[in-house]
C-alpha cells in the first residue's frame, strides 16, 4: 500500500515539474510553434502523470477502469487539439509574416 502511494507522489511531482516548465516555455519562447510545442508536450506529460497517479490511488477496479478510459481519450484528443491549433497558426496572417521574416533573417541555410 505504501509503495503505491510513494509512486503516486512521484507521479504527482513529475506532473507538477512538467506543468511548471510548460508554462515557462509558453512565456519564454518567441515564435508560436515553439510555444505550442512546449505547452502541448509538457501539458500532455503533466496530465498523463496526474492520471497515472490517480490510477495508482484508485480505490476500486471500477474507478481505475474509468480513469484508464479517460487516459486513453486524453492521449487521443490532446495531440488532435494541438494539431488543430498548429493548423490555425499556420494559416493565420501573423504566422505568414513571421515565416517570411524568418526566411530573410536566416542566411545559414
């Protein structure tokens, strides 16, 4: 029993770590694609870690099965949502201007 609680605590700490660094990435990076990458990757990892911790602390098999179903749906929906946001960014006018300015600035390629 105590081992499950220690593993859940570790999963909660890992989730908090990734969540905080995902927020830092949202404010630190300049271009929208880096922000999207930091936010979606760290956010997905944080929520996944929290759900694993909840799965470890589930009081019954029925509630554990519900948490597992939520976990599976989250793993399907989170990348889909990020892909929709990336497509919106790609098609927006600001991103077009930013891509053209990045091409002019980058002389190394």
